[in-house]
């Protein structure tokens, strides 16, 4: 059976798409030389013509990162423990325990290869030591260049910590197409309330809170409309899930919203800031945005973070029905409620599913299992890729956390390389510790071999998930840059 030949020599660190494939094969082969790449003696795989089209789609097709976060500035490159790149844990659970997870071992192996460490130097401490020695600008370029990301959609609402990270347009230097914004509605609301606190000429109490709500609601809606008319903004995001739960009410009593606003104002008096976690008020804000998002055809995101009991996207069914003109993107594969999320994408035409976060949080087998669950029922034209890993970091106030903190350039790299590996594995139905043409160790039934899918269909599914679905949903109008990973 023929081996794949590459026209030019392979050189580590060049961003060659073959490099990503080789990194993948290095983890899954026993070293049997059968795939020829000039400049590389033993790759360790026979690469069948039958799967070549699928592999090119998985490992070389450009991607639109439909939900990402900004990278830390050079000044703050070490502001948070680097273990947050693969784990949501905090404190000693992060620094002492997470390093013993399969996600850490795999990330360490891949980053060691990326940084050019020698065999045997792929433990986590060696990776951190090497990273600390690297020039930051070059580190960012090294991580971003081989990712194959053509366009990034960035949620830059970091709850007051935006000064730690670069602005969204800074990321344009790494992409072929301009970066766009996703507006985090709770942060917009908190900033507006802070402005009101400094400008209103009256004391807020039970007798005046109704007046404040009218002013705030009017200003907030006007701000959302302004964002909706901004060509730089492609969508809105709510973090209601981990603030107050996904069981968002489709209507609310004015008195309840006023009481919630008064609670938020009392918090401001005590702390000097606003953190909106008052259910009636939060739900009110979400409803305002959903109406506007539907009117202006801007997708709305549902963040699927913890508390577990209120994190299943199934809680959103009433809202999905009430706002049929609004496009909903369920984030993070709905994990750990992936099947719930998949079901919603199948039965509601306005629901789409992002499958970020699981890279690199989960083990490789865990990632494959989640992608399999997504593909069980979800229409493949409604699945969107993102690199986002949900990292949590503890702030000065021990009660405050910030989610979706994709602070590190390595997150983009790991998110891309791991998701591409998993897509090839799952759709080809292959997973082997000693790779052969027979692909004898399978994740699930070999859809291509059993003629459940043609290879062309499988490749088209991957291309949709990586690029075309996001391009359509957000109205980006981009043409895929097919030589983005060469």
C-alpha cells in the first residue's frame, strides 16, 4: 500500500501541517517505519490512500475559532499557574494534583515536542522550565503558527481583568482573517451600573430602585443595540449558567427584578464593585439580549459552566421556544451533559453546539467519547469548533472567580492539535497503539470501512465542523485559506 510523500523536507517548528500529523503519530505508533517524509527517518505509520482525503481535512484544513479568549500580555505571562492551561482546578488541587492527570501527561508530551525538548524531557516541570526561558513573542508565534486557525472570535469580557490580556485585535498578527468580538453581557451590565453609581443624583433605596431600573434597562438595551450594529461584534455571550443557572425564566415580575437590582446595589456599597449573580436581574438582562440578538441576527452563547444541578442545557428549552428567531450556541460541548446538548441541536433549528473546552481538559479517550456523543444525534452542519479551555483562577477576593480564562498561547495550540487528532480518530473509526492499515483498534464502528460514510462525506463533515459552520452562522463571509498549514 502506498506511502504518502511530501514535496519538501520536514523541519521541526516550521508550522508544516505534516508536523501536526507527525506529533500525533508519535503518540500512537510503536515506531514502525513505513511512511516516507524527506528529512525524517522513521515516522511510524502507513498512511493509506483511502484515508488521505480525511487526514488532509482533519490535519490541514483551516479553522475558525468560534469562541476564544485573549492571550496574556508579556508583562503578565506568569500571572497565573500554568497548570491552568489544561485544568479547571484551583489552589493545591491545581498545582499538586492536576499534574497527575492524563490531560497533563498528554499536554506535557505535546508541548515538549513543540518546544523542541529531547526525548525524556517531556515531564511537566521540564516543560515549564523550558517555557520560562523562551522569548514571549516567539512563544506566541510558535504556538499559533501550526494551529491552522484562520479567524478568531474573542470573548474579551474578563470581569475587570482585561488589563492582564492583549486586546482582541492584537491577535490579528497570527491569523489570515481579522479577529472579531463576542460581547459578554454581564460585564457590559456591570460596567454600566458602575457608571450609573458615579453619576445618578439620588440615593438608591427601595423608594428609588424602580426609577433606577428604568434608566438602567433603557441604557443597557441601547448599549446592546449599539453592539449589534457594530461590524466588529459577531455575537453575545451570557455566563448565566455559573452565575444563576441555565433555568432562565422567560418572563419576570418587575418587583423581583427591582429587588435583585437593590441587592446588587447593596453589594456595590459593601465592595465597591458589581458582580451580577442575582437571578431575577440576570434573567432580565438575558431576555433583553435575546430579543435584540434575534432582531439583528447575532448569535447568543450559553456558557455551560458549573453549578452542575443547573448546568444542563435542557433547562433552556423554554427560552429556546420563546425566542425562535435567536440563534443559540451551546458552549463547551454541553459537558458533562453532551447528549442533552446534542438533542437540543437536533430538535431546535436555532440551536448550535460548540465543542471546545474538552481540549485539553479531558484525556484523549474522554475527548473521543464526547465527540462520539455529539455525532450520535447532532446535525453535522450545526457543530462548531473552538479552542477554548475553561480555566479558573483565584482572584484577590477568595469568593470571586473568572471563567473561560484562555490566557496562554499554548491553549490555542493544544486545542487545535488535539481536536484535529480526535476528529480523525472518531470519524475514521481508528485508534491504535501500533498503527497499521487495518486500523484494528477502533473507537467505534469504522463508518468509512462499513460504508456508513464515504471518505468524501467524512472529510466534508470535518471541514464543516472546523470552518464552514462558523463561517455561515456568524455571517463572516470568509474563503478558507487552504494553504494555512503547509
